[in-house]
């Protein structure tokens, strides 16, 4: 079968494994959908395929109101790939184009704006401006349907330069005015039974993921590593809530993400404890500036590894005799990333107890603390100045002056080389930083003989081995 035939077969079988990996559009209706859309399957001759929602929108197709293709998990490729396209997609997801423009994106990647435009368009069918526009449209829909913010405020919070641009984009993408889109969200689905967000209640979200998700291991890890003042995990196993503070481009935030004991998007019971066959994590964001919504969501997605492809990971690792029983026991085991890569790097170096001391001594106190969440983790520049001779001093200084880059578009090999050149950082710590802060899915566990058959998912293999030891 050709790639086109395989994609059509995925559409015909409504295979949710491919949601976010590609999109299909129907020429007779002018609508584009996710592969698992429950609508009647269109005839093959009327179907076109696109790598991104932005490419479908750029070709004049509107988002399906039934399957909401803009709400699917992102492609796992953007986290796995280390090339310029993968790095660009991670930066666009973090909101860099909205804040710094295409020129800022190009500078971060070390290419010209023309080169970035050409490479993204050639592979994805859309350039950085179109990709950012699609993301802004999704943010606008979330704000319209989950908050009571005035439409004018939503336009700028979503990243649009003007209300007119906002209105035109919403009409083009959703075939509705902003007011109509808000009304539709209040009269259908989940929004019909839940009130819109309030300033005190935050913004409720569903963070979609594909395939099974082994919640227990992720929440266990976050609980063990939680730094007081910055993070907390509360509640009984199976119904825990993870909360943390966030330093964001325009302000600060507090995020809460809930563990789900079972049940997926279809409401079916879990196949095993703490596992279900697809769906979402319930989250709530309290932001001092709503313009930070897109960035905050993407950072939570990286922390919880929500754009992973567990089918590909489990298939590869499950074929190994050593790992097969571990994969069978914990299908959908994730490899958590980091909400703040620089924070995680410094914590990985000094450990939990010392990190808590640094928070108490140098962390910024929140203007509006919530319960035990009182501080932001200290910025690298603050620690570099406060304790230049301390164990975290050289790393903090390198992060502050840009000698080490750990942002979403950082080159992983360059970052590893720069980290290893710093005093106090051994191979194991750097491997941990590469896997968590840089989100590399293929970091072999230090000291473990890793066969090539584990590639490109050695980070997941390491999590399986570690989780099995802890049990």
C-alpha cells in the first residue's frame, strides 16, 4: 500500500492512533478532520491529506465541528526529531513566533528566515506564520468556550495583532463568528454542564493524548521529586492532583493536573489499573496574563509527555525479551519531560533537599500564593549571582549567559557537550537532563548495555527498568 492508501485505511477504520499525525480534508464539504472522526467516511477521490492543520487551513478547509481536529495531540515526530523542522515545531508550540516573529525563530535556530520558511513549507505544507496562526485559532477557541473573558481581550490573549485579524481567522478556521463559537461551546458537550472559567476558578482544560497512558508511574515520579513551595501532589492514589507554579513569558501561573483512575474518551473502563486506551488529562490553569495560555499548555504537554506515540514505543520495546514483560505490565508508560528545562537542570544537579533550600532563600514569592504553592524556582541569573561558588553556580551562570541552551529549540548534542564541560556535572546527570529537560526520547540509561533494537526509544526503556526496580 502507498502512504496515501495507508492513510485512507486509517480514516476508513477511524483509527485514533493517527490523530495528530496527519489530517484529512473532504473537497466536497470544505471541511478537514482528524482520522478518527465519527462522520461518514468520504469517498477516496474526494479526500486530501495534510501533515498539519495549518496546511489544511491554508488550502481553504474549515475545521470539523464534530471531531475538533485542532484539539488532537501533537505529532510525536516533533518531540523525537532533532533536525531543524522538529526544533522549529517545538519553538512554535512554545509561542516563539507570536512573541518574537519569524526572525526571532530563525535566530534561535541559527538559520535565515527564508530557510526556515522553505523547509517548513516543503515538509509540512505551511510556513511558521501559518503554523502559529493555527495555534492561535485553537487558543482562541479554548478561551471563548471556557472563559468569560470579553471577546476583545481574547483576541489579544490568543496572540492576534488586531481584533479584525482575530475575527477573520476564526471565521476562516471554524466557519463561525467568535460569538457563535462561544455559544456553541456553551450549548454542546462538556461545556453545557460546566460553567465558564472565572478569574478565581482558572481556565479548565482537557489535555489530549493518544493511546494508553500509565498514570501511576508518572504521578509517583512527580510525587517523589516534588520541591516544596513550587510543587505538590495531593490526594489518594488513582485520584491524585499535581500542582506547580510556572514562570511564563508575560507573567506567572499555577497549573493543576489530575490523575485519572480509568475510563477514556469513550468512557470505557480501563484495561488495567491506572491505564486507559486514550483520552485526556483534566487540567486547570490560573494565569496572571491570559496571553501565556498557549505556552503554559505546551509546557504541561512536555512535562506529561502527552504527544508521545505509545503504540510505536510499546511495539518496539515489547519485541525485546528483557523488556517485553515490563511493557505488558505497563502499556503506555510515559517518559516525563520538564515544565521548566532550566529549573530541572539545576534540580537534577543539586537534588531535592538543596533545591528546596534554594527556593526558600532565593525563589520569587508569588503575588497570590495558593495553599502550599508560594514560590517560583529561582532564575539562573539570581543563583549565579547569589552563590557563584556553590554547586549550582557554574551551571546557573552558563544558563544565564546562554552558554548552555535548554529551550524547546535547543540542539541536544550541543547542549550535552556544553553541559559536560561544566564542573560538577557527570555523565549520569547530563543524561538525565537530556532526557527530561530536552525531552530526548532516545537517551540510554547510564551504565546499562542498550541494544540498537531499543532505539529510538531508549529513554522509555530506562523508565521501564527504573519503574520495575521501584516495584
